């Protein structure tokens, strides 16, 4: 049973009333409870707060939810959406290394760190105005950053298909090893 459904039953609160409290539609909550939709980060935060933490953030993105096991968004105290930049840096460095010819100039030492920050900021900004999440959102944020780096340090600008493969590889590397922290 979905943790939000369990919470609502335990406190005997109708979905409609809870929806009003968290500023969502009843239909949205039913889709979240049914595992058909993951909540946007801002709504997830409101749900956690409205339940007093009884429904934790990671429970809203666990099995049954859209992109189960592949959620990388975390909420900071400033209510911003963030990616884990250290993991992003590694994924970007690996892809750039893989996609640049051996005789091409080396990117500066901090290029991957700067690129990871750019991707995280793009991801955060786009998450506030659109609905895509997870790998789709990450590929969207990665594409212009990888394109810029590869144009600068590759032998020639990457083709669209090579850039698509690079963003897909970086997203796979990022999601492959990241798992939400388990509640103790």
C-alpha cells in the first residue's frame, strides 16, 4: 500500500481535504497514490510537511512510482531542486573522456565540476517550470553542456546522434549507482 494512502487511512482524512491542504488536485493525488505519477519536488515537499514526516520524501519516489529507483532530486532548505554534483561530475568526465579523441587537448581540471554545476542549475530551473523528471530531465539539462565541452575539446563538433548517445550514457552512469538514502 502506498505510504500516502496508509497515512490518509490512519488519520481518516479524505483525499479531497488533503489535496486542498497541499495545494494539489484530488486527481493528482490519486495518480501519485496509484504509482502512475511521481510528484513534482515542490508538491513532494508539501506532502512531507503536511504529514509531519510520516510520509518521507523517498517513499514518494519508491517502487510503484514513475521512474522507480531512479530519482535523484533532493530538496534543500531553500526549497530548490538539486542533483548530486559529485556524481554528475564523474559521469560528465567519463563521457567527455570517452567521446574525445586521444590526441585532443585535455579539458581544464575544473571543467567537469563547472559543467556539473551548470547541469544541476539547468535541471533545477527546468524542474520549476515543466513536468519532466528523472533521466529525461537530466538528458535535457546535459545536452547543451556536453555539446559545448565537446565542441571546445573534441577534434570536431559532435554530430546530433553522437551528442544524443553521450547524454544517454551520462544519464545512465549517473542513475546506475545512485540510490536514495534509506530511512533508519
